[in-house]
C-alpha cells in the first residue's frame, strides 16, 4: 500500500490550496479527487474575495491576510488566475427599508458605502433603474475560480505532490487512529487524513459516526458563453436571507432533519446576481436551497426560468444570454465560518471544510494549518475553537 504523510480528500478550492501549502512544508502529500473533470462548488462559484466580512479579531486578521495573499498569488503560483479588484454592489429593491438594509451590514469590519440610485447606475450601467433604489458598495477581490484551483494544483505538482483521480469510499481505522483511506480502486496509508470534500464531507464523517456541524445547500446558476456585453461590478441583492436560512436549518431542534435526509425543500432563496470573467463569459445566479438529500433532483427548467426571471428585473440585458444551467452542493458550517482542526476523537484525522467566504479565508488558513500539522502548533490554529461534536 502506498504511504504518504498526508492524504487530502477533495480537489476543490479547499483541498487544492491546502495540498499546496502542505507540500511547501516538504510533506509527502496525496490529493484524491473523484472527478477528472471538475463538477463542484468551486468551479461554479463567482470567485469573490469578500475581505470586508471580518467580524472579530481573528476573522479580520484572516480577511486582511487573505486579500494580501491573493494580490500576489498569481506570481507565487506562477499562473494567471485573473485576480482583480472591483466593486461589489448589493442592490437595494424599492420596497426595502434602506436603513434596515444598511444596518444588517454594519457587523463587518469594513462598512459598506450607501449609494443612491444615480451613483449606483453610474457605477453599473447595466442595472435597471426602475428595479432598484440604490446599493451598498463594498470593495471586493475577484479571481477566476477554475484557474485558481488549477494554479494551486499545478504548483502542488511542481513541489512533488501527487493527484490521483479516485473516489474515497472509506477511511481505514485501527483502534482510535485513522491510518489511511480506501478508494474504489486502491488503499493508501497516511499519518494524517484531511477531509476537504465540500458537501460530501458530511457523509464521510457520518461513516465514522462523527456528527460535526457541516451541512450543505444546493445551488443553481447559469454559466454563459463569452459575450461583448460588459459588466463592471459584481452584483448581488442586499439580503442576508441565504445566511439566515443556513442558521435556521442548523439550529439544534432542526438537526434531526439532517439525520434522515429527504428531498423536501426546507428553505429556498433566489438572489439575482452576476459576475463576468476575463473571457467575457458570465456566471448568473443564483438559487440556494436547503434539501437534506445530497442527490435530490432539481427541476432544471423551473430553476433556470426562476434565475432568468429574477435577473430580468435587475440586469435585463443578461437575462436571456445563452448559457448552461448547473446545480452543485455548497458546504457550510454552524457557529464558525469554517471547520478547521484535528478531530480529537480520532488520531490522524483532520477537517478543512465547511467554509463561508472560502475565497478569502482558505488561502491564509491553508498556510496556517499546514504549519500547524508540521510544527504541532500555530498561533492562529491554536486560537480556533475545538471542532464541536454534536450530541
Ligand atoms: C453560484 C455560487 C457563487 C459563489 N460565490 C462565492 C464567492 O463569490 N466567494 C466565495 O468565497 N465563495 C463563493 N461560493 C462558495 C464557494 O464556491 C464554495 O464554498 C467553495 O468553492 C467550496 O470549496 P470546497 O473545496 O469546500 O468544495 P468543492 O468545490 O465542492 O470541492 C469538493 C471536492 O471534493 C471532491 N470529493 C467529494 N467527495 C469525494 C470523495 N469521496 N473522494 C474524492 N473526492 C471527493 C468533489 O468531487 C469536489 O471536487 C459560491 C458558490 C456558488 C455555487
């Protein structure tokens, strides 16, 4: 059986960045990814780097470090991931109470700038004047998600890391220690196994009877072909509904929902938003739904029509662009914007998953977690709460 210092499960943003940082520490690292052609939350993402979203000393520090890493990441990884700095506009609908909306965004260390209708439309002429009352502006970083993951993976390979495309179907355990993993084809042993499998992290933990607060939503979006239309900003509606539903469905009394997964829609929110990539293509979104069955079937046409109808009000010139509809699952956690650390109940097993705003938090935390696993301590990782096991 091949032996590694670390096996990382999952080649999305989290697993790829972490594998690179671990290889930089001279560890022998195997990254296992089930799909040769990516079909995960990362490649369908907007790629926004929300470095304004810190709300305590730790997350503020990570936000500042996250954006600084991104400013140099293309150079460090020796691959262009199309990093840019732009304006994120949270559009305010005419029927929303502007003061209430503004106060919902005061919890962050960078406060939004309230823009009136004229200023908003001057910044983003594609917005429909009749559908909005103004906006909240945040400074935001932006990358092409697919190119970022590829850049991390190529830099990881250059450092001697190994990527194998096999699905992990189980973890190998001896007494209270994880000793490796089993895929559909092989077994690999490792001193440390790290779960970075996005929404699938939950089922991998469940196989070990570990009930950590990692959940997922189903997200639907449309990726278009390149066009000549130019969007200058990242557009999303000023609503905290998505984060609110994530909180609701993870409250203690609701956790039983996740124990018996089914295809009932527990919560649903449409957020008319758009981002354009350097080649002129768009990601148009998005619907977020809480359905506890990870394999739930989503009605493509209904979903696509809902996204296009919502966009037609705010960004009419984008609503009927030709494009491909996608559904993916996005991990999130409860209490903290990530689940990072060793799992105390089982030696040799760690988590690096469940991120909210991963594009800002993952790069610095991957670096710190790799240092922690090498040195046995790290000032930042030592400050994180123990991974909480739910009863
Ligand atoms: C429309 C949309 C817009 C978004 N916008 C933003 C944004 O602007 N900013 C931001 O920070 N975030 C954004 N997000 C969220 C962000 O994209 C995700 O949270 C993030 O990409 C998740 O990365 P991940 O590595 O945890 O999971 P994933 O990207 O889902 O990767 C997990 C990987 O694990 C693999 N895997 C799973 N199980 C196994 C197994 N058993 N064996 C081997 N491999 C396995 C999967 O194949 C997958 O490749 C957005 C998401 C969506 C859908």
